[in-house]
């Protein structure tokens, strides 16, 4: 099935329309005033009627929305026009506003052994409209619930999929969000396992917005990392260190930082050896933050056997976690600890998954 973007559909419907007409339509998609194409008063009635008939106001539709017990996290299963499904998450942030976690692919080819999405395998990339509309979906969700805070202040590409493996669609999504929301570049974060060729590409790409980047490091020991992340390779850490220097040559390190994400796994990557390796690597690469992530249990889905869902990992014990964190801090490494949100509805880091038959 060939998926057409809204712009491609618009051009087919109105091949002679001036460029500003599509911009009008796109601006309307983000307006709290409009709920459908029929509401766009600065377009002709005939144009509005044809848009309503031929183009979906949202490229995704709700299948299910779950709310966490703390009422600070919502998870939605959404379906695209080809019946493929992904999950997207809305989380209350420290400013009492909202952060949206978007998915960029159906499934993921990276196969990280501690991540539920990696167990799905890869189905397809999402087009930009399908990613953008995850943010629009939550905007509509909030408007329908006026008692909730109304502003989405941040977007993180930390849902299903590897964003840089869907480079062009993610880049287009970033451009659309920056053009039609009040979020600046520092309020959007793209997380990646560290696809070195794509990391190099974005540094050389004048159209790649200077949003924040987060690299899923998870171990500064090459052997450990390759066991955890099959997409890794023996020279990865060296290549990443070189790229990091290139990043700071382009972006002043006094004003910008990189985040390295580090999921804490008991006896796997939380030992003294791993702490020292991480300290050495952090000192080598410069102005980085290590974000320590509590491991979240990977839930079973209804169509996976108990053996397939067998969880070989355990989160770091509280004392080991605290010792690891203190060791980094005492060595002068900037370290933060991620809050676990939505784990009771399988909406936390590493838990997003839909049954393969449903995606």
C-alpha cells in the first residue's frame, strides 16, 4: 500500500492551487479553533468539501487510551490507514505541562535485548504526517479535557522505532512541529541507538534542525554493549567519541550538551568496572550528561508465549543503583536519574509494544 502525505494528496486534488493554500491547510491543523476541514473559513466551500471527503483530518485513529494510577501519564494505541498500530505516550513534566513521546516506526530493527519494541521486529517507517499527528492527537485529547493542563511543551522521539533509521520523515516532522507549535528546538529531543552514518549526516545537513540529541549508550564497555545492543560493533565507542567532538565543533559545548542514556541492569552494566568505563568515556567526550534509567519490566502481550516473553534482565538493586550514581558524581560526571512514569500501563521506557499481528 502506497501511503501519500497530506501534501501529496492536496496537490493531487488541487494541482493548480497556489502554494499558500496548502500552508493555510497545514496551519489549520494545529489551530485550537478548527476541528475539521469544514471549519477553515478562509478556504472556499468547494475546497473544504473536497478536503473533507478525500483527506483524513488525522492520519491516525484511537484504538485505546490508558491512564496511569497517578494520573500523570496516558498511553494511546493508535492505528494508521493500513491498520498498522503504534503506541504514543503523554506524560506530565516538571513544569506541570505535558511531554509527548512519539513513535517513528512500526516496530524496530535494532533488536535491543532489553527493549519490548525490539522484540517486535520491523514492519515499516511512519510517514511524517503519522508522527506529527501523534502530537496533534494529544492536543485534541487535552482540549476535550479542559480540567487538565493544556500545553504540550516538549516532544521526545523515544517511542517505538529508531528515529534516525527514518531520517527524512523525522526531519520533516521536526520542521513541521517547529513551524506550527510554540516549541523551540531545545524542547524537542531525538533519541537514537547511535547510527554513526546518520549522526554524521545530520551534522552535515543544513536542513536538520538543531534539536537535542540523546544517544542510547547503555554501556561504555564494547563487549557488554554489543551483547545488549546487536546493532553495536567493536569500534562503536571510538567512532562515537570522534563524532561527539565533531558535534561540539558545530555546536558550542558551553551552551549545548549531549545526553547519553543508560538503562540500569543488575550485574549486567552496573558493576564497578562498568562505572569506571563510563567515567573514562564521559571524560573523553566532554560536555555530556549521563541519564540513568531504571529498568522497566517488559510486559507479555496476549499472543506471545511465556517462554518468548521470558525476561532475562532485572533492574539494578536500589543500593547498586545509588552506588553507581554516586561513583559517577564523585568523578565529576554530570548525571541525572530518569523518573519512571506510566509503568503500570506499560508506557515507561522500553515497554512500548503491540502484537505483531496487530501491527
